[in-house]
């Protein structure tokens, strides 16, 4: 069984580079055979020997996905975790979003048909999405941290917008946007209105937050780790995985002689990245890999 985690693509449309990279990645999950063929074709045209090709993490990943697909009875279900802010804006079930991101929706449907479990955490750019993603697609949607048992691992997953408790501006807007009145407006005001509103604010806030992140990388990393420790004291886990902060971090600390891993997925705006956790047998140690989906 494999589980993949990704977040913070902030896709404006499917034509942008990360949109294409995401589609290619999802296709590699739903039909690994085609990609395997393509890979073989590529290896023929490249000057590198087969062993060099084999040494690329993406290539070996394909072989494994392929193997797993062939042994379907042993791995009834893979998990895809979308940890929020996948889109620059998605509110409720408005047609404007469904149309804009249709190729992605179709890939998601394909994966669901192939018995993938898809879990979507709302971020601060995708809100009240269950009306489409759960009711029409069948994706599990969460708007706060949740725990998952994957093999022998206990995983806490969340978008991560509660990591920085000093960001009062964000916390206030989170409260407002999740208020029942706003939820009502989210469902009833036209999608075009939300798209317009998001465009209006996103450029300004992105420029500001990018600057802040560059200046405060170490401080942000510390926040991510502090949040992991605090969360662990509330309820134990093996991994905590989040996004939102746009600062990649993969850190292991130890509690009661047991390793605890704190991961922040960073953002595709800096670098496309997918976390893959492979559990060959329920009791075996998990294999953790970072996949560069741009190389698929
Ligand atoms: Mn966010």
C-alpha cells in the first residue's frame, strides 16, 4: 500500500506548469503501465545506461507502482492526501471551478474508480468544498486535523493554517470565512464573484507573504516543529504532516525513546514535491521517499 501527500499548489488553472505536472503525476498513479512504457522508450533514446535510469528515484518508483498494481489483491487501496490550497480558489460547488479544473476532476474520478482513497484537507484557498468534492465525487473532506492509521504508523494530517498562532490577520480571516453566514454566502454567491475576490487579494497577499517567508525561514521552521511537539502532547502520533507554511521541513525528534517525524510539505510554487509512504506489509517499517513529480 502506498500513500501520497501533496499540498499548496495554488493552481490558477490547469494550463500552468504545475497543473500539467500534477496531471501527469495522477495519471502515473492511475495507469502506471503507460508511463512505464514511455519510460522504457525514453531510456532507449538517452545516452545513459539502463542502470543510470534505474537509479533515478522516479524510475524505480514506477517499477514499484507497477508491481503493486499487478499484485492488486495484496494492496486493495492506496491513499492520496491533498493537504489543502491545491487551488488558488475553490468555494463550494460552483460550475466555474469545476470547468476550470475539469481535467484534474476527471483524474480524481479515475483514481476513485480504481479504489484509491482520496482525502482532501481544506486550506484557506479551498473552502466549503464538500458540497462538490464529497457529495458529487466521493472524496473525504476535512477542515481540521485528523488522524490516520497507515500500516503500523499513526499519522496526524492537517492543512497547517493553525501552526502560526501569531498570524492574527490570518486567524481572523479564517474565523470569518468559516462562519456559517460566510458558508451560506459561499454556496449562494456566484463562483465568478469568489474568483474575482480571490484574484483581487491573492497577488497582494502573496507578494507580502513570500517576502515574510524568505526573511523568516528559520523562525517558520521552528514554528512547525513547536506545533508538532504541542500536537504530540495532545495526542500521540508517529508522523505529523502539514502544508500552508510554504517552507519545506522534514525533522525527526524523539519522545520516550521513540522517533517522531514532523513534515511540512512546502509549496509547489517553490518546488513540486510529493511525499510517498510505502507500506509493503502491515507490520513492516514504512519506506519514505520524496518524489519530484516534474521528472515523471
Ligand atoms: Mn494555506
